[in-house]
């Protein structure tokens, strides 16, 4: 039996595992209207993938690694694609990025960010 490894990589670098990973597919329409009979007419141009990601508490270094990896206008992301049924690499851009204020972690004896959330949208 073949063992498949699932991971998230940005520009070839493996990232910390996200806590939540939601795959979505969005249709991009040109002109969409209803005719006189109320029937929808649609000009679907394409479909694009949207990944909604959130990470658990991260060290300062882990948060920095992720944020610096997605600073470019576009980036390559390798991920498990629901529609393809396996790992794929596509070009994405990032939406808003949020990370709640950091706090002291007594167990780690250092500061951590409370998490990180963002959306990756296919180019």
C-alpha cells in the first residue's frame, strides 16, 4: 500500500501544519443575467481555487516564516486538492492576513502568536 504524504508548501518550502484547511472553488462569471422568463443565463469564464487557512499558536519564528513566504504578489503553493484527489501546485495570491496579539507561553518559556489566518486565492 502506497503511503501518501500531505503537506502545505509555499515556493517549495514546507510550512507548519495549519489547524484548519478549507478548500473552496469559486466560479468567475463575465455577464450573468436573467431573461424575460426568469431563466438564468451565465457566462462562466473559469473556476478558481480558494484555500482558507488558519494555524494554531505559532512561535515568533514560525509566524515570520509563513508571512515572509506569502509577501510576494504571487507565490506557488503545493497542497492537497479536493477536486484533483491529490497534491497539486498552483499559483496563488494572499488575501488579508491576521494574527492575534502574542502572549507569553509558560510551557515554552517564550512568546507565541495566538495563531494566523488568511486566504490563498488562485491567480
